[in-house]
């Protein structure tokens, strides 16, 4: 029963996501035409890369601490 309810919830979310694509996104078109979208993409990539590096360093430190105990 839980699986059926979860599947129904996912299908409803899927249909709502596609129903909203009919409207054009003016902000994205404006940013793309002026070249600012690339600045946004590079910023997001830098943030994710920083988070990934931070998580890997924390993981290495934890493995080192666990190995010492």
C-alpha cells in the first residue's frame, strides 16, 4: 500500500513538472542573451567543487582518526 501511494505521489509530481514547461522563462533567455548565464553556471560549479573537496577532506580526517583508535 505504501509503495502504491509513493508511486502515485511521484507520478503526480512528474505530471506537474511537465505541465509547467509550457511557459517560456524570460529571465533565462535574458541571461543567456547577455552572457550572464555562464557566470551563474561557473559560480554553481565552483560552489559544488568546494563542497566536494571539503567533504573529501573531512572523510580522510575521519578515516585517519578511526584508524588510530
